[in-house]
């Protein structure tokens, strides 16, 4: 598909309903449920697709930060993460060690 065809597909109301159903309406970065937008991990302009594995739900603030990251060298991230790695290290270790 061409870029224009991919953009048209992504913008269609039927595709947007599928996105909401399959990916949900919670920001994958900060768990916010307000002002959710859908972000292409690999942008369409760089060869990305509309497969759901290439799209994530982000709140408006985190979505803005995701784009800012591309142009800012000192990117600090979106909203703070819910947990610090140090606080959940034991749980992560248990998970990976079965």
C-alpha cells in the first residue's frame, strides 16, 4: 500500500473502531484514559504499517512527547512511569527466572 492509502485506512472510522476494540483506550506509557490517540511505532513515512503490532494507544501528552523525542536530544520522556525499576526488581527477576 502507498503512504496515502495507509493514511486513508488509518483515518477511517471503521479502522478507528477496531483500534479501540483491539488496543483499548488506556495510554500504554502512563495508564491515563483521557485524550487517547493512536501512535505508529514505526511511522508510515519510514515504512511502517497499520498492523496493530505497530500501533500503540498514547494519551495526548505522551503522544506529543513521543514526537518530541525524534527532534530533541535531551528527551526526558512522557509522564513519569508508575514504578521505578528498583522498586520492582525482585518481581521482574522472579518473572524471568520462573
